[in-house]
C-alpha cells in the first residue's frame, strides 16, 4: 500500500482554488484536507492566504464557497433590517428562502467592535435547516443576540419584485424594522 504524498504550498492552494471553482456545493475544510493530504488547519491557513489575494471565497456553515460571477445574469440586492427573538431565526430565514431569496449574510452594529458581519448563504429550506442544526450543535450564539434581536441581512433575488414580496412577508410577521 502506498502512502499519499502531501500537496505542497502554491500547488495545494491552486488545487483548492480549482476545487472550489468547479464545485456547485460548498466544500468543507475536511474534504479539502483529504484531497490534498494535509490537516484541516492547513486548509484554513490556505483559505486565508487565498482571501488575502482577493479570491472571492467565503466560509459558510456548510463549507467554503467560491463566489462565481454570472455574467449576463442580473441579480438584485438589498439590505433589510430585522428584529426578532433567537427562536424565530429559522422562521425568518424560511420566509426569505421560500420567496426565492438568497440570504447572504447577517450584520450587527456592536457597541465595542463596530460592524460585525457573518456569512449565512442560505437559499432553500434544507440549507436553513442545516444552518440551524449547526448553530444548535456547536452551541454558537446568533449575532443578533448581542443586539436584542436587531440585525441586518443582505439579500439577493432575481427581481426587485421577489425582494419586495419577501420584505412584505417579513413585515406581516412583524420581523421587519421600518
């Protein structure tokens, strides 16, 4: 039985980049580590170096994603302000994705640190479920818990009408801050 060789330095980062570009699904650090025969921590460092070179890689609860630009596809984006209890997070995210919206991130204004932003990247109920399960499994706190439930989301959709409908549904539920 032959031992697999570690993929080193720049060659490994090029391979990681290509894997991310080719994947339509998020790739975990563990998956990338297995493909290059290094530790997950080495992958975390490689991702940091790639981001420093302005590669559009984001870390989500499902793994790493390379943000592809769809030339010719118009995407509408806006920031919305919301407030609700932690228990209503899944409901809020499901309302948004049920309207065909991608929830890119969550942002709060912290009294000490200023703006804090975290990637969310959910666009369907399965991703919302996985996000919520990851939060529960890791016992992580929601950013909105630091601000009494007040937070911002960057949302995208294929039309302003879709974004308007999603906002109206949040308004009806009492989650939207006007």
